[in-house]
C-alpha cells in the first residue's frame, strides 16, 4: 500500500479514482428513453378513460391516440377540436408531447382536455415511449 501512495504514483491513483467516479455518475444518469411496457400501464390508468390506443379507435371523450407521434395536431377526422387546439398547429413530436402532457391547459389555454397532467417525469417518459409504439 505504501508503494501506491508514492509521489510518482499519486497522479495515477487520482486518475483511476476520477475515472471510476465519472463512470459511476454516467451509469447513474437517467435514460432518455422511457419504458414503453410501463407506459402502457400509465396509459391504462391515466389516459384510457378518454382516449383509445387502437387504430381507427372511436373517440371516447378525446380522439384515438393511435399514431399520435408524428401526426399533425387536431387532425383526427370527425373529432370536434377546440379552436385553441386547432390553432396550436404543427405535429405531435415526442418533445412536443413532453411539453404538453404535464399541463395540457397551461400548454394550450382553451383546450377541451380537462386533465391535470402527467407530473411524474419517469411516467411521462414511459407514456411517451408507449405512445411512440402506436403505429
């Protein structure tokens, strides 16, 4: 042990310790992608009472969310969107959903979607991962 701590070996020891610390920090970082399997259960508990995940699924209180990722906003035929949702425009990307789903009424004032939002970041990532599988 004394040999490891000689002045010539201290920088090497510091480098080894630092690389181990960086490695452990990187492995502890949260994954950017969510767990789609868990997202399906989030959908079942928080979304399914108003939205269908099925292709061609009927509107319940809201439109079917099949194909939501990449789909233009307010584009499901036959669903009566609010004027504010129509004006929101663009397409639903994963990033856009991440900005909308935590607080829909704040993101699009005047939306018909009366949902408090998905506040838990891990559940939000999982839900978005699941929505991305609906193709």
